[in-house]
C-alpha cells in the first residue's frame, strides 16, 4: 500500500500550550499517529506501553512492542503506526528542543536526552517494577504540568519534575547498556554541544556564526545538522532561548523594559521590541500587560 509522509508539528497538537510539553495517558487508538501514513515530527516523544500490543515502523524498520515497552522517538524520525490492539493503553511525554532549552538542560543531562541512541532495537522492555516507577513519574509530571498556572512557581516546579523524569530515563539507559557501546554520532554530539553553548552565551551572542566558530565548523554545516537532528534551524533555537528569557524577565514587574533590553544585550529597548514582536506578534509591553492583568 502506498503511504503518504506528513509533517507533524508540536504547534498543531499543543495549540494552547505556553510551554512546549505534553504529558498524558491514552487509550486506543493512540493519537498523533496516522495508520498507513508515515510522519515526521518536530518533537521528542517518550512512550511507555502499559497494556496491549503495537506494531510500528521507525525509520523503515518494523518493531513489535508490547506491555512495559519503552519507546523514545526523536525529531525527524520517520514513523508509521501499522497496528494497535484494541486494549492499548500508554503513557506519553512529548516535548520540543525549545522546552529542553527552557528547562536548562546542561552537559550532565545530555545522555538523558539521547539515551535512545544506546538502545539496540530502538526500544526497551522494562520489568514490572521499572515500568510502574516510570509510570508514576510520568503521572506526577502530568500533574505538575496541569498546575503550572495555579502555583506562583509552577514553571520552576515543572522543570524540576521534568529533570526527575530524565533521571529515571538515564538510570534505565545505564542499566540496560552500562558499557555505552552504541556511541552518539558526531552530528548528535555537535548539536548537544551547540545547545549547551546557547545556554551559556545566548545573552551575549545570537549569531549562528559565533556558535559555529566555537565548534570549529561552518555556519552552513551547523544549520544543516541542527535541522537534521532537532527538526529546527540553528537560528530558531537561539531565538527561542532569547524569547523565553525575555518572557521570564517581563513577568517581573520591577524590571523596566529598558532594563530587560540591557540584560539581554540589545542595544536599546526598541531593538528588543522589534525582536519580540517579530517572534510573538506582540510588543514587550503588550505581552506584559496581558500576563500581569
């Protein structure tokens, strides 16, 4: 049967989300997969199959997974749902590269993000205790995600809970592949290094060339590998980090917009305003008035 390849974006499935993380438990049929249609997404997806059986194709390789199987799908993975039993239940966490930057993932956390590269078949079958512990961690993360607007420190609590979730994944990865025999590709390592450089330098440097120079590669090559591994361009990831920080600072009414522009190393608040409006469609003051109203 001929298949169509579609592009699935987080913005399509998380239209009302201010933070790019979706967590939940689902029953058959699993959403965000089109039977007989191949798709590529611009987000990460960690799925724990709690019950039932699923047949899926990942990068043209068919996999059959059942209860307690853990799947980790990275951006741009070609995936296709071939079959799902009627009793399927699963827990799933979806997040973007932008959310990883927002969460402040550092060098020590990197293996947690791409731990799937160590797996032999692209998935793991956990024992009952491991699966139950991960399921509870996901449920807790879901609660924190739901209460994000109900608590004054909701976003901070969510980020800490997300890091706990990553720690659980890291522990699983180490247990099932302690030797780390399957190494990350050179491109993956470079993209991780790029993301860490963004976290450390985004206030002072917003040009792709700066980061390419730090990695001793050309801006063109950096853009190509970031697009391939993360599903977004290098400049988009840089701007998203700056935008996130700007929003955080605007939530502090004690800071003037001029002070925020200075903190983010814009030449003046006019340049910050143009940057902000280009990405969000609102001026900094409009955003602030809406958030603090």
